[in-house]
């Protein structure tokens, strides 16, 4: 596979090397968040900033993860994927090195926004590349394989970040991220193919970009799948925002055990991807999405009951949360494939950007809702998860009842 060649399209047997390469590139976003979370207190102290201002760097990063794909997704439909991914890796490395030298929290926030735009672009374009090559259930299965690779980041990143803090300082974390991006660039330059040939590309002008987004927004199936994916992300973001306080502050869990419980949740997500990889080719991704949404809603109702009554205490919340997150990851690959599969490859960049925008917007709303309605108990968490699960089920029902995917 040459760096400038084209992989044979519509194959369900893509090389493992391509899955791994695209998975590692897409992992750059999660690594960028999870690796520096342990460093937030020391960053605040070093830069003379408040905890609230330092946490804004997380918000800026999430915003950048949405902004990058929205801008560069349509550009990739006109220019191809490979060059934009390689360029984003170079700029990401430069932004990371600049972050390592900042002396103010304002500079940190601005550079994190630019860094995230590059990371978000890479994630969205890796999914677009799979749409260039695959469609239907093969595409959904590929999304699951991609997720298996990406899920390694939340496990190793906090551990690596903690080690970097012990050995050096928070600035070393961003030097390491720059090095990782540089290695990905070298691997991509050698092995990453161009998956969108010139004859399938769109013209690059504002009118064409606008018409592309309008056509995506007018597809009820694509919008429904995007909302199903976004609402399920709301469950995930609510979990990330609420559980550190619920487990540690409310139930008194020792901090060193939180990472272990988080790892158990990731293992549950991995098992869900195993189910996807095994059964999507048999029953089809629409049925998997609908079945997963039904199970998600039922388990969310159990979690709501446990958070409301405090039945079984911490063990009950942890068990129910782990099961809920497994269902989120069962649903997610099919919803991503459902959006992309509605359109031909020359709209895959825009469709992936649209899916990413909806996912992070609704996901951020789920995270914010946990904070807004927090009363010092787990109840707000249970209510938000239940509401997001219900939206996921409703959107999935609409998506799986609508028309057929775009023909391959």
C-alpha cells in the first residue's frame, strides 16, 4: 500500500495495518484530554490561574474538536483526506510545543482550541476514509474496529500523564503529545493512502459547501442517526462529569480506585464492540442500533432508580453505569455509520463533520446538565442519563424506520 495509492474500495477485509493507523490517529483527541487531566491542579498553580479558568481549557478543547471538522470536513471532500490529515498532525505538533512554553492561562486556552481543531479534524477524516472504502454493515463494523483501537486511550493516557508529572512537569505532557503526533505523521506519510480519488471530489466553494450541509440536514435518516449518536454521547459525557464526584465525594471512594472503576467501564465498552463486530454482518447495523437503544433505555431506568433510592449504594451505581456505557458503545458505531451511509463518498467529510458537531453539542449539554441540576446527590446524574437514553431510543426508532442507505 503506497502512500499515494488507493485501497480497493468496498472491501470488508481491509488490512489490519490501516485499521491500526487510522485508529491511532483518531486516538489523538482522547489522548489530548485524558493525558493532561491529572495535571490541571499543577497547571493552575504554575500559571497563577484559578481552577475555573484552568478548566476552561477543557471546554476550549471540546469546542475545537467540533470546530475543526465543521471547517475542514467539506474541504476534504474537495481536496482529499490524506493531505489534510497529515497537515493537521503537523500543526497539532506545533501547537503542542507552543503550549509547553506558555506563561499565561489565556495563551493556554487559545492554543488548546487550535490544537483541538487539528485533533477533531483527524478524527472526522479517519471516519470519512472508511466511508470512501466501505458502505452498509461493513462500514458499521469498521467503525466498531476503529472504536476498539480508540478505547485504549482512556486507559493508558491518565497513567502516562501521571508518570510525566512525577518525572518532570505538566509541560512535558505536551512535548510528549507533540512527539506522538510527529510519529503519526511519519507513519501516515509512509503508509496512509488517499481514499478519495480526484474524479469523486466536489468543487470547493461556499455555495457547494452550504448545499452539502443543507442536503445532509434535509435527510431525516441522517439527522435521526446523528441525534441518536449525540444523545448517547450525552450519557457518556454525563458519566465523565458526574462520576468522579459521586464515587469519591458522595460515596467516599479512595481516589486511586477511581481509575480502576473507569477501566472496568472501558472493558465493558470493548465487549460491546466485540458484539458489534460479530453480529452487525449477521443482523445489520440498524437492528443493532435499535436493540442497543432499547437496552440502553431499560438500563438507564435502572440507574435512575438506583440513584433516586440509593439502593445497593456505590456498587449499584457502578454496576448500572458500566452496563449503560456498554450499551452506549454498542449503539455508537452504527449511528456513525448510519449518517455516513446516507451519502456518497464525495460528501463523507461533510457528513462526518455534521455527525461530530451533533455528537459533541448534545454530549456537552448532557455534561452541563449534570452540573446545573446537581444537588449534591447522584440524582441529577440518573435523571440526565435517563433523558438522554430516551432521546437515543426515539431517534433510533425514527432512523431505523426511514429509507434505505445510499446505494454502494
